[in-house]
């Protein structure tokens, strides 16, 4: 099959591209960075350099493909840039995909969404995934879409390195012994590759997770990996967290969204739909990721 992969060579798109090429598919990788061209071609894929916001460019690349894997990507730096409204940017990209799909005649789409996309209330910053899904749901019914909903990425835990070093603890506005799901991008890529080759009809969604561990277990596993077995998970108030993020340079809108997202983890509110539609857990466990975390922490 001819498959278009968006997301350049990111945490998911690189292993996805590698697997699809190994399986004999013809893969086109879209990247906004011309410097990625040689790297993409070295994997055995074709590079298409352009922007996700350009629907005419996307339509040209989508034309003749069997399946498109679409993801909205805004850099983490956008949460610190007051000149960018990251929510509006996500909406803009989703609308660009919708227009390109219509123009190109594509009938099969895999969309990278997220945990929390089942609702636009009480999930903080994740509400934009609900919006993006619904923009794509406006497409004609003959366009089949699989919405992939991964849970929190392991690599988000790198965000705690600073407080681990300065305060000797993981610090957030939630914690405790209630287990929550985490996922490796490698397992996400595997599920997407699997869904590309599975029957494709109508609209469906699938949650993706690798492990289920509590915040206190996260602290224990990461602490042991970095040689600090007494590492604790410290819970602070919503107000303290938001003030701290704003002080670090995050925009008030992003800080508010992150705080509300984390607050929805307390009591499992964020995971209600996930728990109704639990997936089989992937192979990469937190203890596996902890080895990579230790390398970064100690570097």
C-alpha cells in the first residue's frame, strides 16, 4: 500500500515509518524541515517537505495514497510563546487535514488523538483533541477514520527532572496510589501499523497504553533507576502548580490547561472512558523506560 505519514521523524512517526517500510509498504513522510529529507530517504521512505497548515500541499501528497496517518503537531515551545494560540493552531491544522482529505479523495485515515478526546469538559488542555476529532468527523461518511487515543507518554516524565534535582521529589497537583495508564511511543507506532493493515470501515477509536502504575510507583521505579530509592511524589495545590509554570515562562492559557488536565487525573475522572474501553497493554513497561530516563537524568 501507499501510506502517507505525517509528523516527520518524531517519537511515533520514525518507528512507524521503519516498520511500514520493513513490511514492504510505499511510505511518504511529510516534514516541514528540509533538513529531514536525507534522513527520511535513508529509512527507505519518500520525503515530502511542506506544512500541515497548507491544505493544497497536503492534498497533492495525499492524492493516490491508500491510507493517511494524520497528527496535529505543535512544538512544546508554543506553550511558552504568547504570540501563538496553540488551541487555534491545532484547529487550523485539523481543518487543513479535512480540506486536504476532501480535495484528494482519500477514504482511509488514521488520526492520532489522545486520552481525554471523548469530551470537551473537565479535561483541561486535552479538550483540543476533542475539537480535532470532531472537525474530522465532519467529513463525509464514506471516509473511514480510526481515532487513536494514546494515554500519557512516558517521555512526559522528563518534565520532572528539574524538581527531582532541585527538590529531590517529583512535584505535581495530583499523586497517590491510584494507578493510571502510561504509554511508550514505540507501542503507539506498533498499534498504528497494526490498524493500517486491519479492516477499515466507518468511524472507530482505540485507546493505547503500555503500563498502569500509580504516581507513588512511578517515583519508586524512577528513583531506583537513578540511584535515589527514597524519591517521593509530592502533591501541591492547583494554584501552586499554575503559578510555578507561569513563573517558568509558560503562557497563562497553557498553564491553566495543564493544571486542569492534571486535576482531572485525581479520582480517575480523565480515565472514565478509557476504563470503559480498556486496551491490551503494550510491551514497553515503565521499568524499561526508566533505563532511558536514568541516562537523561544523569547526562
